C-alpha cells in the first residue's frame, strides 16, 4: 500500500507541475480612456520595386550535408530500440504468465518486484519509460563529439535486450 501511495504522489506532483505551467496568468489588460479626437493617418503607399529586398535562397542541399552532424537515429539505432522494446515486452508478458500458473514462483528482479502487484499495465508502462530513457542516453552517446561514446552507444541497450531475452526464455521454460 505505501508503494501505491508513493506512485500516486509522484504522478500527482508531475500532473500538478504540468497544470501549473499551463495556467500562468497573462499580463493584466488596462483600459485607458481614449481621447475623442481622431488622429489623421498617412495614406498607404507601396514601396517602389527597386527598394524591396527578397530573402536569400537557401544553400544547396549538398552544402547543408557537409556542415550538418550525422543523424543519430539511423536504422541501426531503431533496430536496437525495437529489439530492446520487444525483449522487454516478451519478458514482462512471460513474467505475468508464470505468476498466474505457478504460485510458488517469484520475480528475482528487485526493481520490478514491487510493481508486480499493481498489474500488467503499470509494469509495461514502467518498462517502456525505462527503455525510452536508455535509448535517449544511447542517442546522446551516438551523437557525442567523443569517439569512445560514439563507438559504444549500443552496448547498454543490447545488454539489456539480451538480459530480457534470457529472462523470457527462462520464464517460457517454467510455463512449459
């Protein structure tokens, strides 16, 4: 029960922060009496064509590619993200399958264990949020100016996916 209360309080804090940011008061509008006299305005005049300045054309596409940083979210990145997310879904689904069929079995992951009594939806949401955070850090590493980070961005997501796949395979073995 205290964990459920803690999760509710955490969600309430984030919801209240979002609502507070959306409800900033605008500056007050002050109405001042206008003078009844009408000010004459100058007639509208067009500028001669010689004085009109046109925006400069954008540089050629090739020039942009030379100065732009390489994309961090390429096919490899999305393949690793898909593998991580698929592995997490399979692991979580098989965890609940084992829990329904084996009353003496228990979750060995101390991070996930407290969330299991809440049901599948919060556990899946937590897994997706965690994987999104991991992939965000991986994208930052891949786009880093440091070569060591650019070469090793994939290690943590692949290791987590491998761990999920091993846990999934273990759970499937328990169900069979």
